[in-house]
């Protein structure tokens, strides 16, 4: 995630897609819009997290990717999300192990 990448763009574009889907009756487009808005909200929250919360960040962003993949039928995106969540769990366990060894 680059420094200028806040979630505003995803929230705005997502809302446009959601409304477009509602107006045209395209449920998939509507779901894509909702997923993109959620992605934008997560980006905003993730940006505010400390570097020490990397495990949490990976778990949250991974969950968003998984849900986005399910909503859009994108199995690859869903798998990426699950993998990122696993990465976050590993980071948390490594952090706890390090803390246990230091005490």
C-alpha cells in the first residue's frame, strides 16, 4: 500500500458501481460496488494501524479480499484473501513467541 493510497477512491468508485447496479438491476455490479467500498474503508483503517499491528492488518485486509472474491465469484481473489489472513495469524504467533522468549 503506497503512502498516498487512502480508501477514498475505492469508497467513491464503489458507491458509483453500487448505484449503477441498483439502477440497472445488475446484482453483480451492485455487489462489486459494495465490496469496493468495504475495501476503501479497510484501507483507511489499515493506514491508521501501527506497524506493530501488521498481523491484524493482514487478517482484516485478507478477510476483505476473501469476501470480495466470494461476492464477485473470483476464486483467485478469495484464495488470496485466505492466504493473507493466514499470514496475519502467523505474524501474530511469531510476535507472541518473541515476547515470550524475551520475558
